[in-house]
C-alpha cells in the first residue's frame, strides 16, 4: 500500500514536471515560429540571467541590448522569465514610429513592473496610469507645461540658478554634479510645488513644512535613484513569477506592509528615542507618505483666494473638480507629486552633468557656445523666455547632441500591446504582436546608427548633424516619442538651457585631473555618471 502511494506521488510529480517543461518550451517557441531571432532562453529564467549580470558588471541592461542587436539585428525577441510578457527589442525606426505614434491606441501602457510600474495600482500616477485614466491624467497636467506657464515659472527658475551660481567654487577641482542635483531639486520644488528654503531658520536643514524638512525630501529623493530595486531578490522573484501574478501581488503587499510597519516604528513615541528612525523605509513609499504635507500646505495657500498655477495647485483643482479636464483623487495627487519630485530632479541634473563633461573635454564646443551667448544682449536676471528659446540655436543643437550620445531613461521608454495587431518595419515586413507583448526600443543602437545620423561618425560629438534632422524624429528618443512622450520635456530643456547660458556667461569650464578617473557611467533606474569633476575659471 505504501509503495503504491509513493509511486503515485512520484508519477504525479513527474507528470507535473513534464507538463511544466512542455509549457515553458512552448512559451519559448513564440519567436521561433515567427522566424524572429534572439538569444537562447534558459529554463525558468528566459534571458534574465545575462540581463541581471549586466547590472552587476556595470555595463547595464541597455548596453546588453545593444550587444544583442549587433548579433541578431534590428528586431529580435527576449523572454524575461517564462511568465512575463514577451519582449520585442527594436532598433528599426519605422517599427518604432508605428508603435509609438501611428498605432499608439494599441500600445498605450508601459511595461508592468511590481512596485515600480503597477497598472493595477489603486492610485496611479502619470507613468503607471493606462487607458482612460492616463488620458485624464495627461489632460489635467498639460496646462502645467504650457508656454504661458513656463514664462511664469522662469523668474523662479532664474532665482534658483542665481543661488546655484553663488555657491560654485572657483579655481579648485570639485564635483559639479552634486551642485546640479541640488539645483534641479530646488527648481522642481520652487516651480512645481511653491516650496522654498526658509532663510529664517537657524538650522542647517531649514524646516519649510510641519514635520519634514526640505533637506529630508532632498536626501530621500537622492536615495530613490541610488537604490537599485531591480537588484533586490524579492523584485527579481516577482519578475520570474510574473510581475502581475497572484504570488507577485502578494509579495508586493507584504513589502508595502513591512514598510508601513517600519514607518510606524520610526514614529512611535512609545519606543525609546534611540530606537526611533532606525528602520530604513523604501524611499518611494517614504516620499508618497510625506508629500501629503505639501498638499496640505497648498490647500492653506489656496485659502487666500488667489489662483496659483504651479503643479500642485493644478492638481488640487482637479481634486475639487474645478478642472475642465476632469477630477483626480487625493491618492493620485500624492503619487504624482512624488513622481514629479523625483523625475524633475535626476534627469535634468544628469543632462547638465553630461553637458558639462562634453564642455570640459571639447573646448572648441565651449568656445562656440560662449561666442553665441556673448552675441546676445541680455541682463542675466532678466533673461526672457522668448530669447532663451529662439536666440540660442547652437545651444539647442548642442543639448540635443548631448542627449543623443548620453540617453538617460531608456528603460521607461517602452510600450505594451493592448490587443493583437500587425506592425510593419522599414523593409515592409509585417510582425504579429500579441496582446501583452512589450516593445522595447534599443536606444543606444538607434542613437549611434550611421543610417539615421548623417555622414559624420555618430560616435563623434557633432551638434550640426541636427540641422538636417527634424526635432521629433523616431531616431531621437531622449524624451520618448508620440502622445506619451515626457510631459516635462519643455520644462527640462528650459532649465538646462538657462543654467548653461548663465554658467558659460560667467565661467570657463576646465577639465579636472580627476574627471576621467571618476567619470563612471552606471545604469540603475536611469543612466547617470558617478561624479563630474571640473574647475571653473572666472571669465
């Protein structure tokens, strides 16, 4: 009897293993039956192991995709585990144009990732929202970045740049990237949320709201990007299990619950003081919880009857259903505020660091920009919006070339198919994309392709290549493409241009002896340098 039961269990387990093997094998035949090339997947993990390995070696996922493109061509397939959506890695710009623009209605969502980009989140933000929810978010937020609103923000932005310039050391080597991070954080807080450091505070971290200091927000926002969640074992487990699977949702709920417990213990007045604040909260949840103070402050500001048009007040009007574009829940407002605080900080500071690196290593480019800046008659604190946008044409091309050679957020520039459809590439070949499939552009291969960037070697810094290339070409993906491109693009470009104009008006950037040694580019959530060491000489 015992032997019979044992054999039955063994046979059942063998049958289960065979069924699982068949299912996984059948899953991995998806691209083979369509004659789509790609790296060979491993059992259970698909192509995840080399992608994870790339984050450890320092090359990064984007460089690994570029390496595979050289081997398999402009369209190939990947598997991020056997339960995740299939991934089409594409460097054919006709294919990308069809997905991101012409057939956008079939590719509205981004790739789902547990804890980072969960489309089932109760209170989505602009990144995680899909379908009608995304359209509503976009319509409500669009006025924040209109030309009129950017003109209103410019004096605040100028004030932040003035403060930034006053803190810069001269004639010594220093890491300017740290100063850029503070600048871009000050700009997003001032222009987006109406927050300023209090000059009346006697502490080094001036309190600007009831419980949390300005410095706390800054440190947590820095931590958000220095912490690579993709290397956490529990997040990798959700990828293997399927980001939206039941088990992954349970893991996500457990992580959120654990973080809530940490927050409770950190604030618990019963515990001895020396035990409080010892439990490290995930920065994303910390920000989501604390930004309620920003909203509360904004509601107090609204009590005087003045109509303010910064980001948080526009969202508040949507909460009160005073917005023509629709309403927004309180939870959605909190998630969007923490999103913009983070996004407005890291991407712009990285772009400024890359620009500075190019200026320090290409003195001829720096001279051209200084000549253009000197030819425009302006008072620094009185720089107007129209002059910045229209009178610095070479600076425009310079920034676009920097962002071409140093793309910053490639991992968020992707789309998920919402229903089966056919997409055509540049050669006229048709591809059947199934519901749930992910389309991931290989940005490095696109940005460095001689087919798209003229006769000058794309590995050479050459801003004038953009004279013959339209600004919204599918071959330039620094801000995404199509209706879901970066909503803050014009804000970011204005901030970058204003900073570089005023910096080069006053200083010449000199390469530090430490620049090459400490200039290491790493990919975590975004692609950023470690440090940018220069010396400034007064002009």
